[in-house]
C-alpha cells in the first residue's frame, strides 16, 4: 500500500523524544518534510542528526507551546521553510501523577495549559492553511486513560480530564472541517515505551529474577490495565498507526478515537 507521504509537509509537536520522535523519523523516512518542536535543544538536535543521517528533511523548532504566540510561530516557520502544510500530529504532552487531594490549582492549570490549550492553539494555527487548500490530515494524541481515569495507584485526574478534552475537540474538528476535506482523528495510547524504557524494564526484571514479560504483566496488573498482548508497545508501533492516519491512504477514517494499547482498554 502506498502511503503517499513523499513530498508532504508535516508538523509534529513534541518531536524530541518518545512517540513524537518515532513519528518524525518515520514520516521523514517516508519522504515527508517534517517540522517538529520541543523545548529541549539537545533532543531536537539528536532527532535532526538521526533524520539527516537517513537522508530525510526536517526542521527542528525550539519553542515552548505554553506561550500564547508559539503555535502561530511554529506554523509560520514551517511554511516559510517548506512552503506548505499537509499534516499535523499534535503529540506534545505533560503528565504528572499526583493524588486528587494534593493537586493544586497550579497543577490543574499547567496540565490543561499544555495538554489542552496549547493543542487547541496548534490545531487552530495549522488548520488555516489546510482549509485554504481544502486538504489535510490531523492527528491529536490523547490518552487511553481517558476511558479509565482512575487506574490503580496511577492517579492523574487533571491529565485524563485534559486529554479527554482534546479527544472531544478532535471529534468536533472532524465534523467542522470534514466538508473541507480535512480528516481529524484522536489516538489514545497506552504503554508506548521507548527502546531505552523497555531496556530499563528488562534490567529491573532480571534483578527480580523475572522475565521481562512476567515483570511487565505484574506491573500492568498492579495498575489494573493489562494489555491483551501482555507486552508494552514500542514507540515505533505507535508511529506506524499515526503515519497511516495522516497519510493519503487514509481517505475515509475521521472523527475516531483510535486506541493504541495492545488491547488494554475495553471500549466505553
Ligand atoms: N507513552 C504512552 O504510553 C502514552 C500514554 C498515554 C498518552 N500519551 C501521550 O502521547 C504523547 C506522547 O507521549 P510520550 O510518552 O512520547 O511523551 P514524552 O516522552 O513525555 O514526550 C513529550 C514531548 O512533548 C514535548 N513538550 C512537552 N511540553 C511542551 C511544551 N510546553 N512545549 C513544547 N513541547 C513540549 C516534550 O519536549 P520538552 O519537554 O523538551 O519540551 C517531548 O518532546 C503525549 O501527549 C502523551 O501524553 C502517551
């Protein structure tokens, strides 16, 4: 199947590590020109090195999306550099685990500011050029835990509420911009672990005399969310789903919450 990503222009927010980094690298490998952002220059540079080593084209943008003007600036720099915009992967996120009774107003504000308001501003800025040419694909990265806001010891009600809000916005945007031929979906990850994270878990397992899979099943069981596949997902596995959703191969899937969690969550 041809993804048709060659020559496309994409923005990936939070592209410095994790799922975002894997998505930048995969889209670039497929021939897209990819602008991506984070606040950490060292991570941006590491991704640039990896992409260019494979002959890909990318634009690292060091920016703090909590700042009001940042989303417009990111889109402006992308269009200045590449002359177009076809794809947005709104992936950046901030995750804090803290008990409900200990959460301060500042915790709630920061969590909503990054996970919801910054995502809203990025979508608003990226949609303008897509509407003008009546073509585009958007993926907003939400979280599997929106359907299970209290999983065992893993308390983060402010995070799940903000991530539920972006999934809700994705549904709205799909309806609003469907007539403009713009497809908008949310992805809901769980257990998207980088290679380093998986290696770290393997070491923990060894120290406890367990196989990596036994260790993972124990941990996942403890927080009450065990994937059907009994293993975590690699960031590359998440990137592949995202790449399909933003590709020309996806012409009729829009307004959907796509759970990427190895079969961990039951549909609500
Ligand atoms: N991994 C999972 O299993 C999982 C599960 C549920 C949901 N998710 C969601 O999936 C997305 C990716 O997850 P991940 O695990 O790959 O996350 P991650 O490793 O924490 O990476 C998040 C990225 O967002 C960037 N970012 C955060 N705040 C930012 C800001 N204010 N301005 C610009 N960039 C910012 C970070 O860079 P800097 O910190 O350097 O700015 C980083 O590049 C996130 O939205 C996360 O909430 C992931």
